[in-house]
C-alpha cells in the first residue's frame, strides 16, 4: 500500500506495529484502537510472511507484504479445520 501523506518519522516506524499505538495523540475517540497494523503483522508472521514499512519516494509511507508462497500455502492448509477461513471449511480457498 502506497501513501503520499506526511509519512512516518524514522523514530516511529517500528512503533506503529505495537498494539494500541497511535501516532496522533489527539485521536482519543473510541473508534480507533491502534490495533490494525499490529494484527496485520501478526497474521503475516503466522504465515511466514513479512509486513514492512518504508518511505515513499516524494513523501509518505509504503507498506509491503512479502509472502513466501510455498511456506504460506503449507501453513494455510495446516490451519485447524474448524477455522472458517480453512479451505476445507467452505470459507476462502
């Protein structure tokens, strides 16, 4: 995902993947919990993938998901059958 906004300072690049982290302390509403990137990185890691953050040329942030297709496919098919996302459970294949 490529964003051309203000970007993320180097000192905060790893912090954005922590649970409950919010870059903007003024966002105190109950709709934003700071979990999205933390969950995304954990899910990626569980499949042997990597979620990385780099600067976008010209400004902004780029998030890249790198999938090791052979390993990810093997892990995907080894998920418990009761998982609604398991290929054999009528979910996503």
